[in-house]
């Protein structure tokens, strides 16, 4: 099955009603902090972080009244504690109202039971289904007072397979995966694409759902064969409560075109996406992006490793590059894992910057690969993007740690200010790099919206840091704060567009292109003035000529041989060792007067643009748009009305 558009749909439109799930369950970790019925935060979290998974907590009497009967009548209370998990509970709750049909579908949802449990592929998924279905069958038999026979096991296997095939992780506004939910065919028949034309968002609150026009319809023709499924076999509409979901277009969709969403992270390489889709769902994605030959620009960039050989005649094989890629993956994953478990942000920053700056040389010597080869990550390699994300956050943590230890000492304050400055620079590099990819792959809109918003907040917070007074005291910079904060951007219509987008979340493709060009022009201009200041003392960032991608040179140049070059639209990106920025660390009068103003303006632009993108992909009333609006509202005396 698949879903197709009933009519031509513009970018940025809700194409389903607000759907309620057929079944759902919180992950055990959130049982004491979130309402089990609507997933919103509990007004008073349960003090016991390991509550009994058999007794649930609710945010309100209506939520309790809604879920309690389902919870008590499903067999979940008979599950042994070791087997108690959100997927098993979701499957048991689903079985309360629906039974599998002869086609192995449950409530019309594909179970993929035979493919997922095929004896020829024995892996984590088949093991999970076999153990889980066994525990479910036992619980079902107890609940119904019947023998635990093959028929019960088959029912349990189909239900669990259907959940693993169709359930989505429910995220809250902070991006935490709170639990899982299964929706009816309107959502569950939407197939995957690595270049999808739609995305979905969750609505977590106990309020009732509002109706919206349905822009898509089921299409039962797949692989040339007509599939017949009677309407009595599938569920229409959900429970009427629970975490809700809305599907929204992120591209213009033609009438009759298939509607697709992403089942995986689109900033991964093709190999990583394919491997995840195979292990979770057992299909090989043949979407346009995956089938492109040669690979799409984005896929090429995300996996590009440059082998720089010191001998002019030297060249490195694909085999060596793949080996380097594996070593880099191990190294970066280990550094991030160590940071997350041990919590030493300074060491994490040092190690990541070393690999970004120097590439992989000593690490490959261990496996006796040509010692004259240095393997460098491309600035748009998915590891580089992961590293920028981690660095932006780790430097911020370093700053907070310094201030929490001793915020009185000048030297600590100044060091913390430097850490915030570098964190803001990394968040700008991250937004610029992913924006560059977004230019070629517009389905990356949600990631880019988040990254521009993050960069905006980081820069605004830097512009208001008390650390500026430290700089004044130490004679490094003399910002004219009063005048610096007063400005109005006369060069772009971004703020008006953001406000219009907030009203209806809709923008025409041509208008979007115009406002994006204006935005890039403005931020490029402002960035030129402060980039030298933001990256001062950071060896890796000093090699990045310009984080706003339109002017980056797409070649990993070094004094030695370059064996890779990727070009797009005649605009390229590169890292350089030359310092070509117009201002560097605070010695110039221009910067002294305008650093704060420029960083402030840059922050406001990034925030408004992130908000505009968010209004397209998440909708005008979404959390991210409201958040951006609140921050900008707070600044409006400076941003909109000052002269
Ligand atoms: C949520 S269901 C989507 C609807 C499903 N096609 C149906 O008939 O009900 C997910 C399953 O659909 C199939 N599927 C989804 N996207 C696919 C794709 N791009 N290529 C091949 N199979 C896909 C896989 O079997 C996957 O496990």
C-alpha cells in the first residue's frame, strides 16, 4: 500500500488531520515524568525514578479515564518484568481492539511477519520478535484464560511485527524520544524515501484534536499487482486520545504523486541509511536519491574522505579510504561516547578538533597503511557534521562549567566568554554546512531549521554575555553597547516574511527563494565582519574561510596533493589556512565598535530564518516557531523599532 496526493499540494501544508494513535506506550524511562495517556510532562513528576511499570501516572482525570481501561484490560500486567517494554505493551494494547486477518495485516497495517522472522536472517530483530512474542503469548493466555498454543503465539508475533514495522518514536519539543505510537493507515501506509516530500510532527497535550482537510488517499496498487483489502479489515481513526501526529508537505506535491516520509536520519550516508532500513524493515531503498548514478551531490559530500599524499605520484585506493572511514567512525564515536559517559567536554573538544585539523595519520600507521597518506574528513562529511554539533554543545558546556566553578575571577569569566564565542562559531559552521547540503536536497529542511535556530540563539546569547565587560576591563575591546544594539535591517525582508509565515505557515516557492537569497546575502556580509573574532584562538575554525556556504570553496586544499574536488553551482567551499577575514581578535577599532552589533544582528537573522523554515516544515503554531517568536519578541525594541 502507499498514499498518494488527491490534489496538487503546495509546500508547507498540513495534509492530514491531527491523527490519534491506534495504540501507544511511553518508554519505561519516562513513566514517572510524563503522562501515560497524552505524553505531556506531569505537573508533579513522581519522585521515584524507577516506578512500577504496572501502575501508570496521568496529568489529568480525563487522561486517566481514557487510558486506564485499556491498560487494565490489555494483557500487559501479565508480562514478566524483564519483558516489559513499550513495543510489547503497544502490541498488546493493539490486540485489544484488532485481530490479525488472513493477510497477516493487523488493523490494515502491514506486519511483515514472514520477512522479519525469516529463518534465513537471524539477527537482533528476529530475536527480539521471537523472545517478545513468546512473553506476549504467555500474558495473552493468562489474561484470556486460554491455553498458550500456536495460534496465540502467531497472533502475538503478527502484532509485534506490525508494531515494529509501523510504530514511530514520539518526540517531545526537546527532541527526546518519549515512547512509541502506531497510527491508522492514513499515516501507516506512507512509504519511506530518502528524499521525502512530507514530514510529520507530534502534538502532545490533553486537548482535543482539531479537524483538517485530508489531502492524501490510499493507493492499493503496489508492484503492479492489485491488492484487495476490504474496508472492514482496517481501522479508521484512532483511539481519540494519546500523542497526536500531523503530516505536512515539505515540497510541492503533484496530484497523484506518492507521498513519502523519512524512516531514517537523512544526514547519514547512503550506506548507513540502507543498512538501518534493512535491519529494521528489511527493504532496500530504491528512491531517486539512493538510485542516482553517480551518487547525488549530498551523498557524495557526506562520505567524502580526502587522501592527501605527500608523494606527488601517490594515490590512495578506495579500499584504503574505506578503511580510513571505518577508523574515523570508530575514533569519533568513541570520543563522543566517552564525553557522554565521562562528561569531560574539554577533552572531547581537543580530540575532535585534532582529528578535524590533522586528519587520520597516526591512527592509520597502526594498521600499516602508507605512512605518507593523511586522510582528511571533508568539511561536509557526516562525521564533520556530527563533530560540529558536538563541538558547539561541548564548548557551551565548558563555558557553563567554568562559570559554575567560579564566576567571580576575571580570568574564568574571560575563558568562559571565549568558550561561548567558539561554541557560537561552531553552531554557525553547522548551520552553514547543512544549509549548503539543503540547497541540493530540500528534504533536509527540518534539520536546517533547527541548526539555524540554534546558531541564532547561540549568537544572541553571546551578544549579551557579561563577558564583554571583561574584554573592556582587559582593554581587548570597547564595544559601544548602547548604539550597537540599535539597528534595523534595511537590506532584507526576512523579519516580515517570518511574521507572515507565522500567520499562515505558507510561502510560495519563488518567495522562499528570494528571501533565502536575501538572508544569505545579509548573513554573509555580517559574518565577514566578525568571523575573525569568533574563531580567534581556535586552530580548526581558523582554517574555515567562511561558514556561510555560498562563498565556500568546495575543495579540501592543502600544501600537498588534493585528490578530491566536488563542485556545485559554481559555488564551492573550502578550508584555508590564510586569514582573509576583515577583522580579527578585537584589535581593530571597527570591530571594537561593532562586534556586539554584528553578532546581535547575525543572531537575529539566523533565528528568524530558522523560524521561517520551521513554520514551513512544522507549521506556524509549532513549538519551534513559537519559541523563535518569543525570543524575537523579547528583542523587538532593538530589532524592529530602533533606529
Ligand atoms: C509503515 S509501512 C508502509 C506501508 C506499507 N507499504 C503497506 O503496504 O502497508 C512500512 C513498510 O513498507 C515497506 N516500505 C516502506 N517504504 C518502502 C520503500 N521505499 N521501499 C520498499 N518498501 C518500503 C516496508 O516493507 C516497510 O517495512
